[in-house]
């Protein structure tokens, strides 16, 4: 087999892993943002309940 094929295969796998890593990092960032927003909503509800 030609060594160029291995080079292309390496670049293909590297690109796939890079895309996967970026996707996972974006999911982690989204989850953190949602968790902060949920905590904020919980605090708002607790504040409203204590004012009643």
C-alpha cells in the first residue's frame, strides 16, 4: 500500500477526533450554562416564596 494512503488516513482520523473533541467541549459548555441558568431560576423561585 502506498504511504500516501496512510498519510491521508492519519489526517482523516485526526480531523474526526478534533471534530469530536470540539463537539464534546461545546456540550460541556452548554451544560454549564444551563446549570447556571437553572440555579438562577431556583434562586428566583426561592426569593419569591420567601417574600409571600
